């Protein structure tokens, strides 16, 4: 079971229809749509990715099976950009 | 040497030389910035030969350096612009050392006023956006958009209409004051394109005294401006548009605000966070509108803005 934290040198700010993620280390801003922004926020808050998946499935009123591939793809993307880090669950 | 003291861009400026357009009233509460004159030898002494790095550079078509910004972790920033000379801005923005070429003071001071002091304002804790501004009924109307899109022309037409007072040319210095956003006035100098100057005709006399002309590009006027900080009322973003008109920017794309930052390269992590937080606060506190030009002349666009502001005032009073 994996846990993901928001990277220590990263902050998020939610605008009306976009989440802006700032990586201090790379000095880059990243824009996430509302769905991805919510996923990143929940992922960083919940104890495991499975727990995040449950919360997001409830939020979006969709089966876990629908959400899982989207969340997995986002996790890969965020890891690649050093915006989240894998932590010990 | 007689010193001049005054304020602009939210800073209390103490200068070893007369600074065109400086409002010489003093506010002791503002962060200070000292302006000194140095020669090339002194400039070289202030800037170590090692440890610096280039963070911005522009070259002309022949490959010659037009301008650059260097950064040194202990000293600060060194700006060079061909024909305008060099300046060193101390790391905390508390002093700017100017090494001008042998040209008229109003000319080399364009680098100081147009780049160096706004950068010092950012280093002293303000956020600085690329926008011209006027004040209408005690609130600042900011006009942002790409370089050369007509921000200054529009601000000057609003000023000439008598319904607005001049606040700043091309540089919007912001301070977060609780829920409101405060705008600090710039310096009392404006740069007018020659085509726009010709269109203004005799009205240019109402702008103020001519400081000089730079080649075939612009005339530079001393202009009376607002003296103290005022709350930001709203922002217009100029766009080409097929027809002239105004429409709300809703929702406000964060990159529209982030992209209007005056300073991109000289950013510490804390300064990047301040930029993000300022834009975040702006998106929540300040109405933002597209202003489509549609080939309309600046004086007509100014009338469109004044009508829009009147409509908004009526709506608010209901």
C-alpha cells in the first residue's frame, strides 16, 4: 500500500477553476484542472493511495474502477515532476 | 553632495542626484532605497569578478549584447542596457548604484525608473506587475497587456479626459493590505510614442513638461501623478479583439495574472510564493475584464472604459 505526500518544496493554491502548483526547487508553476487538483489534494492528505481512491470515488460519484486509472496516471505524472513523493504507508 | 529625497514605487528614495519626476514629499514608513552615482572603476569594485551568473540576456541581430541581468549571491543584481549604462541593485533592494553613460540624465534614468527601481521594490517586499494605472474616484484602474499594446496611451487618454489621475506608467507596485490590494504610485514620468503624441496634438501640453525625445521612438514627459497608495479597483487586460468592447474575465486564468509579473528572473522561492499568493488574492478580490481594442483609437477606448466604470458604479449603488 502506497502513501504519497506533497513534496516538501511544493505548495498548492486553488483558483476558481484551476489549481496552481509551485515547485520551489525547479521554480516552475504547474496548472491542474479542478479534477486533478482535487486528486492531488486528497492524495497528499489521505494515509494511503487506496484511501484516497475511496474518497475520490465518493467525491466524483463514480466507481473506484473508473477513478483508479486516472489517479494512477496522475500519480506517475506528479512523481515525474517531483510534485509528490512516495512515503512509507 | 546635496541629496534629494522623495517617494515612488512604494519606496522612500534618497538620491545623490536629481531624479526626474520624483515626488519629493516623504513617507517615513516606506522601505528605503538609496540611489548613488558611481564610475566604472567603483562599479567594478562593487561587483566581484567571480561568483556571479547571467540570468537574462538579449542580443541584437548582429549578436551584440543589448541588455543583461547578472546575479551574485552576496551582492545582488547587475543590470546593463546599451545606451543606458549599468546599475547594481543590492540584494535586499536597499541601494541602487548607477553608472550612467555620458548622456542626458533623463535618458539614462529610463533604465533606473523603468527597470531598476521597480526591481528594488520587488526585493523590498512588494509585488510588481506589468501594467499602467490611473485613479478614478479614489480607486486604481490598472491596464495590463503585452508590451506595445497601448497601455500607456490608454492611461494617458484617461488622464487627459479629466476623469482620471495618473498613477503609474507600465509598472504596478502592489502591497497586500488585508483584503484589499494597495497600489503605490510610480514616478512622475511617462513615455509617449510619437504616433500617439501626434494624435494628442495640443493636448500634450496638459501632460506636463517635455524631458526629451529618444530617437524616433518616444517623447518623455514629466507628469503629475497621485501622491499616495490607493486601493486597486479593477484590472483591464488589453487584447486585440475583432471589435472594441469589454467583457468579464470569469473565471480568471491564473496564468493571465502570473504572466503579468514585471520581474521573472530575479525570483527567490519566497518571492515566487509571494507572486502566487498575490495573484491568488487578486483573483478573489479584484474584478478583471478583457478590453478588446478592435482597432479603436486610445481616446475612444478611454471613453468606453469611462462608460463601463459608470455602469459598474450604477450597478453597485443599486
